[in-house]
C-alpha cells in the first residue's frame, strides 16, 4: 500500500471514530430534522474540507520541523486525551441546539458556518493536526474530510429516518477504546524512536 493510500485510510478511520458521538455529529442530526439531507451534507463537507485543510497545514509544518520521536510522544498523549474526552461525551448546549433548529439563512450557509465554528479546536481538528505531523498531507486531508463527512452522513440519515441518536454509551466506550489503542501504538513508536 502506498503512503497516500495508507495515510488516507488511517486518517479516515481515526476521524470517523472521533466524530461518532461528537458535538458536530449531534449538530448534523439536529440540522437533519430541520433541512433536507443534501444541503446539510454539502454544508458539512464545505466546512470540514476547510477546517481540515488548515489542520493538515499546521500539522504538516510541525512535522517537518520537529523530531519524529517527540512528535510521536506528543501524538500518543493527545490520543490518550482524545480517549478521555470521548469517554466523557459531548453534547450540544441549549444555545447551539436552538441555533441549529432556527437558522433562517440557506441551509448550506447555516450548516457550513455552524460546523466551521464547532470544529475549531475540536478533537477531530486536533486529531487531524496530529496525524498530519507524521503522514502525508494529501492523504490525511482527504481521509479526515471523508471520515468526518461519512460519520456525519450517518447522523443525517438517522436524523431524517429515525429521529433518534445512536446508542451514545456504546459509541462513547468504543471510540474511547480505539483512541486508547492508537495512543498505545504511538507511545510504543515514540519510545523506539527516542532510544
């Protein structure tokens, strides 16, 4: 498997898992109860592509200028933090939920702006930065963008068809465990590089 494909699938998997049960997935579900699915998905895609392009740029710059052993160590610690953050869970504030339901502008603009703002500093943005420090920028950007859009598409389908969320507790525990596994893997890699 070439480096582009490997970074795509790694980023896809990590961000897909990170997005499950995340605030922005809850926003997708909320928007899907108000708007048609296609404009919601387009808005999410636009915002995600922009935020993850910025994230990859930051991560790629850091990766080119810092020793890889230390990057792996910081990445491992970040993934342990993501595991804890995911386990704690995420929820929309009452204000965020009301904004998602009452947006008066076009659906695409409303969703794009809301998602862009929600993703700034979010765990999926930080995970994308972390991945981009060690993997190719293009594969990381494409994989992280597609992973997030697919996870949010699930919420849109659920919001449209079922009107209820995925079992939150199961998603939280599973996603947290996967982040911990990525953290252990990166920690082992860091230790071997820092010897």
